[in-house]
C-alpha cells in the first residue's frame, strides 16, 4: 500500500478505522474496494444512520442504492490468495485528500466516520451520489441542504447537574438519539417559534396555544429535531431542556424547597458566553400559576420566573390550551406581556392524511421494537380519517386518528394478524365512542325508511314526527353535516301528555345504542337558580362540598348519547341561558373551567306548554260533563301548542332547535294498536316469568282501547285500564291453571273484560 496512504490511515479515529476494515471485508469477493463498500460499512453505525435521518436522508434508501449499483457491477478482479482488495482511484482520493480536508474544516483532530461520509457526498461524478441526488430531487429535497446539515455537528454538549436531572430532560439529546417521533408538517408554526426566540426586542418566549391533541408538544419536538439536523443555523448552539413542574414540586414538603429547586433551574438556564444557549420547555404552562404554594412557598412559580424573564436572562417555550390560557395566563397582565402567543390550529383532514402516511413506517418500527410485527394498510388510514370526521368531535386531529390506528394495531397483534385493515379501525372506533358496531356501522340501518319502520313499531300515531327525527339525525350523522361543533340535533317535543314524547326518545336511544338505559334524562323542574346551575356543571374549585356535575360529567364520560331534558319550561331563566350555549356552540364549561363537548349528543327537549289550553278547548267541545273530551284535529293541536311555545320561549331559544315537533292526540285506531302492543308485552312477560300462556280476542283489544280513551292522559289512561281491568283479574287466577284467555263479557248493557282459565272452560 502506498506510504502516503498509511500516513492518512494513522489519522483515522478507531471508529473510522473499523469502518475501513468492514468495507474491506465487504469488498473481498469483488477484488477491489469501491465507494459503495465504504458507504455500506458507514451505514452499519446506528448513530450515523440517525444523523442521516435527522438531515433528511432515509438510510435504507441510501443502502439499497449502493447494493443495487454493486449488483450491476460485473467486474471482479482475480487477486492472489491472501492479498487485500485493491483501492480504486476514487477511493484513494477520498481517503488521502478529501476526508482529511473535511476533518480539518470541521475542526476534528482525527478523521471521524461522518467526515468520511461528507467527503463521499461532496464528491462529484460518483454514480452512487448522482443516483441519490436524483432520488432526493424526486422528493423535492436538495442534497446541498443535506450536506449543510451534516456539516453541522449538532449543538454543543451539555451536562445537566445531578439535582436537576430529576425534573430536567434534554430534548435535543433525545432528538440526537432518534427517540422523538418525526414531525410531519407544522413548518409554519415552527418558523413562528424560531422568529420569536430570535427576537432582540419584545417578548422572546413563545407559548403554543391550542386545543388538546392538535400537536403543540410535537411542534417543540420538531424544533429540537431541526436544531439537531442543522436546519436552523441561528439556533445551532441551542439546547431545549424540558422541565417537569410536577417532578420539581414532588417531595418539597419543607418550606422553601420548591423555591430552591426553581432557582437552581433558572441559574442553570441563564445565558452565558461559554457553552450552549438553554431554552426551557414547560409543557402545560398554566401549571406554573400557583405552583409551590401548597409546599409553603410565599410566591408561586410564575412570580419567581417573572424577574429573569423580564431581564431577558432566560427563555422559555410553553404549551397550554385555549381555556387554560384565558383562565390563568391572560388574566396575569405582567406574565402575559413576557410571552408571545402562537396559535396552533387543528390540522385539516388532508394535512392529517399526510401526517398519518408519513408516520406509518415509524409506527410500524415502534411496534417491531416491542416485538409486534404490524403493518397499516392505506384502507385503514382512509377509514380512520373518514370516521374522524364523524365521531368523537371533542377530540382533535391528528391525535384522535393516531390513537385509533395504534389501538387497532394492538388488537390485530393480539388476534394474531399482521395487517391492520379498515374493519379493524371500525371496531376500534365503535368501542372508543361507545357505539355498538353492529348497529352504528351497518349501512342498512342508515336509511330513513329503516328508522321510520323501527321507531314506528314502538311509537304509534306520530309518523310525521318520526320522519322528521329520522331525516334530521341521519343528515347530521353523515358527510353533509354543516356545523361540526353543534350537537347532532336538538329537538323540541311538544303535545298532549301520554302521546309518546318520552317513548320516542327511548326508542331513538335503543335504535342507536341497543339499550334505552344509555339515555341521560334530567327533570328540569329540579334545577332552579344558582344551586341548579352548580348541580348541572359542578361547583367551582375550592367550594366546600365540591361534587360532580350531573350534566357535564355524564356527557364527558359518555359523549355519544341521547340527552332528554324533561319539562324544560319549568327551568328558570338562569338554567335556560346555560343551555342556549349548548344548543348553539355545542360545548359547556364545567365548574372547573374544562370544556365539555355535546357535539356527539342528540338533545331532546320536552315541554307541556299548551297542554292546559288544549284540554280546555277539548272540554269546551265535549258533549257532557262526565263524557271524556273529544280529541281535536291535528291542525288545531299544532296551532294551540305552537302559540303557547311562542308566548313562553323567546326567539333566541326557538331558533336553536333543529326541529319543533308537535305530537298529535291519539285516535281510536291508534289506541287499538297500542292496546294490542301492551297486551302482547303482558303475554310475553307472563310466559317469560312463569312459563304460562295468555291469549286474547280482537274484541278484547277493541274494548281495552275504548276504556283507555281519554285525551287528557293519552296512552297512560290505556295502561291504567290494562292494569285495572286485566292485570288485577289475571293475578289471583295464576295458581289455577297454565293457560288463560282475555274475553269480552256482557252484563246487561255493559261490556267488560274477563280473564278465563282455559282448562276450567273446557271442563265446564
């Protein structure tokens, strides 16, 4: 070997010499050492592969390109036994001239592996580099930018003192080790954060404000990755240190301990000419308000930080939600002046699609690292995006679909399958939303005709209301939903008592969820004034007897539900004003200031307004004092009830209803249908509990409907008649036989229902 080359090899670091030995071993079958062999040996170092990924090159693509070019090479030299492979002129030039110059330029005393890699990428005319340049150009990536990032060796090293390691973590070090999830998009927000950090005047402390799950923390992690990759030249000496305020507070039972911990952190982060520039990252920034008072510190964390922030001695990056920012930070004028807000909006569906597809390989590698071989199909990603727009609107993109994909991947692994399909995502979403998959995701059930048929089997005589409810709910559960944040639908049910208002609410709940007990029912007559409001949303923090909100807590844990507000007219103005926001905006702040979303809720409001006017009008037309009043026509009923609603409910309330549904009085034919349904329920209940049989004649059904005809009580009068004329007669006869029949008997001019034991009738 040339003596000059030996002089260069003596300048190689042990790691670089190991690279050369691995390359020679790789090149032995070929008889010569090519650039491709050097690159394949370099890619055996995980930290170097991570540097490439940080710079924007997929190391696997680099390796595949090198192997492909070697495979195309047909030349193999016949070397004498025991002779090492010959160095090609290009490799000799790289080792002898180019690599030493790169190391000298970068200030290295010895030639490191990354110096050798930069020398390869800077060399022109190498087929491997030209092929890589072409592939990067297809991805709109410039190789010169990659070289610039590789040239930069990362921020200066930083050693966190021992006490601070309990609550401080170097986020840039995690980025260097490849522990952070790659950030797709969010370039605009990262640019805003960089501009604020570099601001020489005004607040240089960005705070990212956005709803939970939109990616605020991911933006800070993306900034750390860009700093490590050399993408931000002005921040090349910056180290982002994440501070856990809860860990800092833990164990500080002695007075002044928390204050001492925070002061040590501030002193560590203060700007100094030597060493890296430190930026503190405080997730959930609102937690600094009041932090420390519980341990006896006279001033909270925010007050301790104000001085160094005002003097520009330290810089921080914070994240918080919109509600917490307005409730805590915005109210503190001094603190808010030291911060610059960066609004983080929820990404669009198209942006989320790019995020999910960009993270697919990362997710699969994370699963593989935990011993789970799982892959995600395009169909699974598309189904996740489709269902994200339809369910659980209180959660945000991209966190919501990402969690669904991960859950579906775990379920597939447990089932022994490797590919996550669209159906797996459907099952995951149905469980996350609390919706039975066999009901909510079958297309045959998502037609107005199906809804009208199923609901009509349970609620009779109100076809016009059922039709309106079905069309309105299905419209807002589909892709044509106009307002994504409002409740699915808000209905006002009005009409005479006992005509099926509550029954229809139960029927809708059972159709959606398979169980009518999933309905949340509130009697609005129980909620009046300030105590009633506190019962609904929960008392504010610190109030003695602090409890849970009967409305907000139930909807938070069961967001996809039917909410029945019974007898809404009995609620006072304060409680009604509370629901105005729910009907219009789709959310309500509970006593602790947390937003509770009603976006996935169907709200049904019932009222008895107009019932007195209806009965008075019906009684006026009655033919006698002891004769039940005759039902009015549907047109007259709608006129009476709509007039009463307009008098008692202001326009701002009426305009927030999706539909005002007036239930019609029950006619004789409808009552006969209901009587048949009630008798059938009685027959099934008797057979289920005792094993005995019950039959009835059509005449018995007609007479039961006649005895239950009372417009003042509707179907409730029929149920009382069933209990009085049938159940009371049947109960004492149960021990006398196994089969019974309900018949009509005549006593003079009167007809009555009679329960007959069929065995006795046969014997007689």
